[in-house]
C-alpha cells in the first residue's frame, strides 16, 4: 500500500500489456468523465464511456477529435446511474463482450446551490440519488466482476468530500457520504482483491457542471436575511478573495491523475489534484491519503492485526496549527506542468 499520492503521477501509455477487460466510466459525456475516457484510451485501456444521454456527447466527441490519436478504443453506452436495472444490464454486457471488468470509474455527478432554509428536502434526495445511491448501486453490482478480475474502483469525489463550502449542503453531504461508504469498503475490498480509491478534484473549469448551477434562481429564492450574505459571498468570489480554494484547473489535468490511479500498482485511498487542494484538506485531515486509517481498520480483518498499524499513534495535537505547516502532506500528485488551480 502506498502512503503518498505521488503514485498517481500521470500515466503515459502503459508500457506493459493492458489488463484484460474494460474500464467503465460513468458520466463520460462531458467534463472530467470525457477527459478521463480519452486519457484512459490513450494510455491503452479499453474504455466503455457511459453517458447520461447519447444525445449529449459533443464534449466527449470533441475531446476525442482533439486527441488526434486515430481510432481510440472507446465504446459509447447510455446509462442513467440512477437506474439499477440499466446498470446491471450494462455490466453484464461489458463482461460478455470484453471478457472482464477491469475497473469502474464512478464519475457522474450533479451539484446544486441552495440556502438551507429555502432548500426543499426533495432536492437533497435528487442530489443523493445521482451522487450517492446511483454509484453505490452500480458498484455493488460491479463487485463480483471486479473480484473476478482483481480490478479496482475509482470514485470521483471532490474537495467537498472532506471540506464543506457555503451554500452547497446537499452536494457536500452527498460526497461526504460517498467517501464514508468507500472508506469503509476499502479495507474489506482489498482483502477480496479489489482496490478502492477516491479522487478529489477542486474546481475544474471546462466542465458542464458549472452551467447547471442556477445562480440567478438561487439568488432569487433567497430571502432576507440571506440575500445579503449571498451577495457578499459572490462579491468576495468576484474579487478573488476566496483564496483557500484553488483556481480552476482543466479536466484533462484531473484525468491524468485518475489514469495514474488506474495504472498504480498500489493505489492510495485518497488523491487530490492540486497543491492548494491538498493544503485545504490538510486543515481537516491528519491522514490525507487515508492509507493509515485504511491500514488500521483493515488490520481488524486480519487473523493477526498488524502491530504497526495498531501501534500507529494518533498525533497528540492532530489539528494543524494555523497557518498550515510548511510541509503538511505528501507530494501533490499533479504533474509539474500547468498547475491546476482550484
Ligand atoms: N467541475 C468541478 O469543479 C468538480 C470539482 C470536484 C468534483 N467534481 C466532480 O466531478 C464529476 C464530474 O463532473 P464534471 O465537473 O466533469 O461535470 P460535468 O461535465 O457536468 O460531468 C458530469 C456528467 O455526469 C452526467 N450525469 C448527470 N446525471 C447523471 C445521471 N443520472 N446518470 C448518468 N450520468 C449523469 C452528466 O450528463 P448530462 O450533462 O448529460 O446530464 C455529465 O456528463 C462529478 O462527480 C463532480 O461532482 C467536479
């Protein structure tokens, strides 16, 4: 098991033979999923790019065209991740057609801004359906195939899977829930031959998710005394004062991290995709990769719990002092290249 997200350094084309079977990526019609489909295919994987609707694949098509790599091994399939029946059918098809399922990259997701008092509980349910229950149902069904292939799960979470930001209660909660479930699964899955990782991008600029946020509607729905608070938030954002957040990075940069995880021999549990993102999570986590914890809880599952894991002390003063210590976390997995900003 690795303890450093540096193992997620971007993979170029795989040098060895590609693993048997296919990699399923959900929500591949646009953004991070589309970029990951292209990057994984370029790295030599056989990709099944599941898209919400075959009518909305322009972004995926244009990323494939921009790759200028000839024919890439990417099959487009339609999948609404909230449909368990459709997910089961797609998984069965993949195994029948490609012989095995090597990995599931659970990427499909939606977001929403809202003010707590005005937000209907129903909108929490909708966000959870896509960001939590859909992925969990899909991954449950994928597990027998992944056990057979000694495959892996990679879930696209968010910095908001660890650190909440204002006006996104439903989104933050859904990502926390997903990370919680997968952190529980990781040590168990490892013992049946399946690796589980989460990747936490920060704001990624060239994706469609931002266009789905109805800022005008959010503002209009807010009532006093929230209107003023919201206006201050947007004014601060416009003035560039939200410096705890990385500036926007490109989906292709996030995709390189994901493909790095896909090719890693010993993937960590958690990966960030930018230095600022790593530092933000360090304000809350003493174990940014999650590996110490997964090793520790995982040792509960062994005949002989690992003495080292059990002895591993919780730091006496686990809360990082402010400002963040000079070198609070393992190296940033993002390439030296264009620095992603969130
Ligand atoms: N962009 C960011 O700043 C950012 C930061 C951190 C994490 N993330 C995470 O990254 C992942 C990808 O988001 P993105 O930024 O690349 O945005 P995106 O371009 O909107 O991609 C999300 C994809 O999910 C699809 N989708 C939505 N509902 C679906 C459903 N029920 N079934 C199947 N697919 C569905 C969307 O398809 P349609 O558009 O056709 O509905 C879309 O293609 C999400 O999990 C998001 O939470 C994004």
